[in-house]
């Protein structure tokens, strides 16, 4: 039994599933919030999978989603801006989710991998994720 | 045909496909089975060519000609899009109204552009070693430029993106792939044969022609996506047509 | 379990076809085509999967590791990116259709011809 | 454990594909399509195809939604003009 994979599985079923539900119904603002949450959670899923399968090279996926995920959300806030309401439901959850989720995933992984290039990459991914999460959650609320 | 009749035809077709497909599935080798004759041979060949990423080896070495086909589809569809979305005589270019973007978002966009571009280049450059390559990295690199549009504003993107250069690079990437293939013929082997020395396993210069073809694809995909998005952006934001009076309506 | 991924690929395919056939907006139809396309990736990668194996990338794995099939991955990989450019071509056609006919509803478009 | 992750990702992809087809408004469909792309990337990674996952991620997260939304804007712009 691999706890990393169990956590990834729980995040896919319990995190991405509800995000899909949120993105498929409701107002435009709520959908974009769900999409943003999904990119943040997916980054964590990739990190957990990399650790669970023991393949540090899978961290590249987390790195890419940490920069492209916010870019995708900003596309929606930019082009759907006039359809989105000012304070969509769930937007308040975004910042706490990323501020808790990113360190809660990255720190144990760094401890497990030990110091070196791999953990620098993990921390870098975590920082990009937090920066992206902070900026997109502001953009979504202004929307 | 009425809409109702069409739906019945559709339902019949879908049911027939579903039945045939389900029957075919029972004859497929079971999911997760251990019988992969092609995969085993491809992995052996990739290791022989000292390419750590067997997928890149299949794409740019073992099945390099197939990738040339894919490249050409990509090139042709970009060409088609450019032709379809060009500005016609009865349309005029109107500069879009400036959009106010909050300052933190602007800072994020300016900061993340080089970071995303670097990640894209990293993904292209390590294509023969770790997951990634020209196709994936090219799209990431092209997206990085468009952070200027989505986080800063459209004129900033236009200043930063000499479109003619990207159109040229798109063709150059395709040409580089074709010419690198011809290098195999000159060396007295087959078209797109891997004629360069394979190098040391798991280093940037390993894999013979794989990193070069990978770079050619990277250039082509980057410029292709930039060119595509440029035409969509111009159509959606700048180009306004006169109403075509009585034409084909 | 040994059939589930294939059946899900089939489901995605049928759902996409259904969406395209019943679509009232060409942009929506192009989106449904993208869904249909993704079923082929699911099918290809499911065929290539091997239980307990790892990715055919040896940068951080021993060369003796059991790996999944790289051939189907190479097929799916190029198709993902090329598929996106083909989606762009179709969207460009939609823009042209909207310019020429002032509508993107396929039913209204077929009425125009007659 | 491997199986559980694979099944979870497969079910998520099937649900996302169904939801994407059922969205009739193209702009809202683009949001669900972006989620479908993300779920596909997760599925490909658990099927041990990180290369394909990376491609799906690169294409599906920003480029495809951007193209769809720009097309929607262009088409609406034409429809919205007074006759």
C-alpha cells in the first residue's frame, strides 16, 4: 500500500470530481472558479503521482501545470469577464486551498526525497503554484 | 429529413456501433496484460540507439517518417487557417479598445513570461531524456508569449511578436525536418535514418539525430501555435467587416 | 476491470458523435469532435498499458525495468498536438461560415442551400 | 492501489466527456473541455504515459480554450451587429 498513490486517488475522486460538477453547472463565475481549483488540485495530483510511482521525472508535469493552469484560468477571466459575476461562490476557498495544499504536499515530498536538485525543483513548483493561485483567485473575484 | 427522423437514424447507428464495438472489445488483449510484442522491440531498439526516452526514439528515429507526415498535417492545417482567417478587402482593421488590467496581474504576466518560456525550452531540450519533446515544449513556449495578451494587453503582445518571423520559422522548422531526413541519404543510408553517432546514454547529446529532429519540431510547433493564435486574435479583436449586402444570404 | 477502459473509450466516442449530430452550434460541434478524438487516445493508451510497469523513459529508471508500450504513446502524443491544430482549422472554417451566412446553426445553414 | 487510481481517472474522464457534450453553450463548453483536458492528462499519467499527458496538458489547458473563446467572440460580434 502506497500512501502517496492513495492520496492522489483521494484527490482525483474527492477533489477533481466535485470540480467537474462545479464546472458543468451554475453561473459562469462559479464554473471558472471550479476550473481554477481543478488546475491547482491537478498540480498536487501530479506531484503525488511522481512520488508514488518513484519517478522524479513526472514532476515535469506538475511544473507545466503550475504555469499553464493559471494561464488557462486567466484566458477565461479575460474573455468571459463580462459574463462573470463579481464574487462567485467558492472563490473564497481558492487561496486557503492553495496555501494549505501546496506546502502540505511539497514539504513531505522534500523530506522523502532529501536535499538536492530534485527537491529544489519541488519547491520551485510549489512556489509557482502558490503565486499562480494567488493571482488567479484575485482575478476570479474581480471578474 | 425531419429532425425527428434524423434522431432515429442517429440512434440506430449509435446502437449498432456500440454493439459491434463491445463485441470487438471482448476479443482485444485484456487491459494491463503483458503481451506487447511491438513495445518490447521498440524499447530494445531505443536502448540500442542510446535514447533514454523510448517515446521520443519511436517518434524521431524508429518512425521518423510517420512524424514527417504528422508535421505536414500540422503545417497544412496552419496554412489553411491562415488562408481562411486572412483579412479580406471589405474588412478593416480597428485597434481594439484598451482593457484595464489590475497591476498585480500585469506583474505576474511579465514575470511568468520568461519563466514559462524557459520551462518550454527545457521541455523541448530534454525530449530525448525525460517526458517531453518538441511537440509539448513547443506549445508551452508559444503559450508563454500569450501571457502578454491574457495578463497584460494586446498591444504589448503585438510589439513583442514579429509575426512574419514566426511564419518564416514555421516553414524553416518543416524544412529542417525534411533536410535532416535527407542527411541519411547523403550518408549512404535510408531517408531519416539515424546516421549520427548515438553518444553517451542519458546525456543531452545522446540519441544521434533525435535531438536535432526534436528541435526542428519544437521550432515548427512553437511558431505554428503563435501564428494560429495571432490570426484568431486579429479576427476576434481587430478585424471588423462591412456587412456583406445581399451576398449569399 | 480488463474491459472497463475499452468500454469507456467507446462511451466517449459515442457521446462525442451524439453531440456532433445533435449540435445546434458549429463551435459546439467542433468541441464535440475534440471529445470524440480524445476517445482514441484513451483506447490507444489502454491497449499499451501493462500492469505494474512504468513509463518507457529511462532517465530516472533502470534500463531493466518493465515498461508500457512506447509505440502507442508516440502515436497518441503527435496526434494530441496535431489534433489541436486541426481544431483550429475547423474553428477558422466556422468563422468563415459565420461571415458568409451570418449563422452558425447547422440546421439554418442547410436551409440556406435549398 | 494502482487499479484504484486508474479506475478513478477513467471514471472522471468519462464524466468530463459526457458533461462537455451536454453543454450547449460553446463558451461554457470550453470550460468543461479544459477540465476534460486536465482529467485526460491525469489519466495518461496513471497509464504511465507522461509524454502524452504533457502534450494534453500543453494543448488543453490554455491554447484550445483561447481559440474557442476567440471564435465565440468573433461569431457573437457578427450576430450582435444591427441589421
